[in-house]
């Protein structure tokens, strides 16, 4: 049985500002932007190369904006991704990895897959991580 994660609802306070950030700065594709009156709007956005999308909107989630943390966007080259996103106005943290005792500044010393991260927030404070994966295991 396949179980495929296809959509995550991300709580935001201002849909247009969120779309500007996700589509304009991160380069997500706007798949759907549907309104039904003043109290419902759903916008589905998909990161380039991803099979999973996010949805932002009005009347789509009871969750408080800015409360989601730890969502990952996987990239092949974290330094290049950080430079590109920074050039588009995204405020990013410095690269880090997890050493023997805790989170440690800098790239993973071996550049191990799943080992280096860079954090950033959307305009509401929902927390994201870039995670470097240069080579995936077969079948992934």
C-alpha cells in the first residue's frame, strides 16, 4: 500500500502576503486560487520538483498562524540554495548540523546527506528548514 503525502495546510494571517512569499520569493507554483465569498479562500502552492503541496487560505484551518515549525524543503546544494533564496529577499539563518552533543554551526563536516540545515520563517513565523540531500537512496 502506498501512502503519499500530497498536501500540508500552513496557517497564515494574510493570504496575499503568503502567496507573495511562497510564489514570489520561494518560487512555488500557484496551482489553485479559489474564493467562495468573503470567508473562504484556498490557495494551493507546490515547490518546484515536489510531489507535495501546501495550502494557505481563509477558512481552511483553525490553527493559529505562525505555529507550524520544522517543515523541510530538501535541496541538493544547500549553499547554492541559500545564496539564491537570499538574493530573492528571503531571510535565512546560517548553515548548521548536529554534532555529538547538539546543534553545531556550519556545514556537516562530511557533507553527509540529511546532515546540513538552514532555517527560515515565512512572514507569519511558520518555521522551515532547508535540508541538504545530495544523493537519495534508491526508490526515493
